[in-house]
C-alpha cells in the first residue's frame, strides 16, 4: 500500500506539543514506509482561525525538522466540494434537515440529565413529512443538516496502536450535525467530521494517525466513509500527553506550544527527540538520545504505548543538556549571540565569545541559561550578601589595592593565566593571607558573589573586555 499520511492542524492557536508529537509520529511512519507526509490546514472555524497561527505552525514544524511533501491543502478553499458531498448525502437519504431549535435541544438535554441519561439528540426530526418541514420553514426556522446514525450500528476497526476497536452507534450522541444552521434552501457551513472524511479521501490518505481524543470521531467518520462508498483508511490513535498530576496537558501547565519551548532555550533536536519518547518505547539496545532522522528506520506503531504519556521536564532537560554538550562552542555562540543582542550586549570579538561559551557551556541546560550566566561579564553585577560580607573584611581591601596597582603595569588585552596566577601568589606573600581569601576577594569584587565558573578564566575574559580594573577600584 502506498503510504500517505497527514497532519491536519486547526490554526486556532500556536503549534501545540500534542499536535507536534502527532506530526512527528506521522512523519516517522511516512519515512519508515517510504511514504508521503502531507499538511492540511483545517481553517473552517473562520472566527478563531488566524493567519499568524498558520505561520506559527509552519515555522514550528520546520524548526523541528518535520518537512512536508506537497503544497498544504487549505480546507476552507474546498467548502463547495464539502457542500456537494452533503447534498449527495441528503439525496441518498443518509442525511436530513433538522429544525429543532436551540431551546428545544436544551430542554431535551435537561430532561435527559434529570433522568440520569447521557446527552443525546433523540432524532426527532429524522422523518418529517414535507408538510411538517414547510411549517417549520414558514415559522422562520433555519435547519442544521444531520447525518443518520443508527443505534444498532456496530463500528469496528483495527487500530495500529490500540488493536481491535468496536464502537456502538448508540454511544455516538444520535444523528450527527454535519452542517451549521442556514436557510432551508441552502447548505450551511460544513462541520469537522464531514470535511475530514471528504478531504482525507480526496488527498488519498492511507493512514490517519491522530490523538486518542478523536476515537469517537473515527467511529462517526467510518460511517460517513461507508455512506459515501469511500475507502476507509487505516487508523492509529496516539496516547494523550499528561502533566505530572496525570491530567491532560493544557494551557494551565504553562508551556505547551513549540514556539514557547523554543523561546525558553530548548533546542529543536532535544524537543524532537523528547517528543518521540512521549508514547514510543525505544527498542532494546537503542539509546534514548537520538536524532529523529536516525530512528525513522526502526520506528513502528508496535512500540507505541496505549497508555498515556507523562510529560517529564527532567528528561527533556537531560536531553537538552546532552544536545548542548554535543554542540561546538561556535554553535552555542551562534545560538546565544541573538539573545545577547536582545539585551544590548555586543561581543568584543568572536574569539572572546567562544572563550566565554567554553567557560559557561558545561553548566547550560537550556540555551537561555547562557544569558543568565553571561550577564555578569557584560553588566556590572550587584553585590550579594556573601560578596558584601567578603569585601567588608579589611584584608580584602588590602589585597584588591595591591592587585590593582600591579594590574596597572599589565596589558589588559593580553592578560594571561600565568600573569593571573603570579598576581595571586604575590598577593598571598605581600599581604600575608591565605590563597582562599585572595580568590574570594577577587571574585567578590569582579562578580559580586562567591560562586561562579573558573575564576582565572573569568578574570581573563573580564580583563580582555577592560572591565576588571574598574570593578576592583570600586572597593578600595
Ligand atoms: N483539526 C483536527 C485537530 O486539530 C484534526 C484532527 C484529525 O487529525 O482528524 O484536532
């Protein structure tokens, strides 16, 4: 079978982690099978769909390395085709106009609730006579169009992830609305289940891979395929992504969209790697740190879990730090430099930048950590309590005074490790103090704190940026 899969995002928000993970599973499956991965923008909700979200979805997928094969299909451009299909369904007796008003529907649901029943349309307008219809029209009522779903129907499919699935027609909420309210002589806006079937079939989609929140939709869509005499695709329903409390990951969990992860400093490689692990178990002998292009050959739905996947920040952080550690200093600098510029910081030279990255890189978990860590090299830091305490010690002032005097005879731009060590040793002898006190005094004066990366290297960087002498002179 020629494999053709698709991602069908609704541009009513930014690219969500769950949608991106669905995209990834589709993409991996297409690569594995030598198939085609397509994109369809489901923008029929004209009020909530936005051009900026379409761009965010395209950008997010590209950033993750998920490329699509053909020009994306824009669902709203096919509305006339969708309406034609609805017309056919009416003509063949599979669908009908339903004039029940919203208040009547509310009343119906209230009664059902009172009787402990699940809300369900009771199909009361399924068999209206032409006279009854005329009465409703004359009373100014506008109908929706409903597709008939028989309570007796049993819908089955063999899900690539969940195995044999069976759904009963009686659990699908009664006859399903496939077009919004509109005057009876027209067809209103076609709705999700109908348009998905129409588009998947026209796009010759062989496998529909999407979240398990669509299981009931799949049952309804299979009925539509059958009514329209169309080939039913193979289905695979991926597990949901839950937060640490076991609830569906939502906006309330803070970051959920790919662009937000990017903004926080996660790399595309770690994100794609991590998202693949959300639901897919790595076969034995394969490391969990991989590039998606490397694992497409071994990807299979057999290893996708039925149970939900828990979002695990620790694992994502671990993967991201792995990716950063594998990067060259130059690449890390390329990622950091735009963020430095946003803060108004410019590098004295590229070589200096690489030296800085070499120093702070090992402790970076996300790219943005580099900004926090680089800050004291660009901006004069405030003294924290430890730093203040250190600089109040008399010997500290004496040490700094001695060092500053000596620095005046040294070239700031060429300041070296040997010179720094020599200065420290001289201060120990001259001021009759321990090495620790000298080191702490220098660090407190230069960085306002007693912790940080290697002091000698940090000092060399500050000196080459001509920032060490002014900082020391503040405290003597
Ligand atoms: N637009 C739907 C969604 O974003 C697509 C579901 C599907 O793949 O059929 O959930």
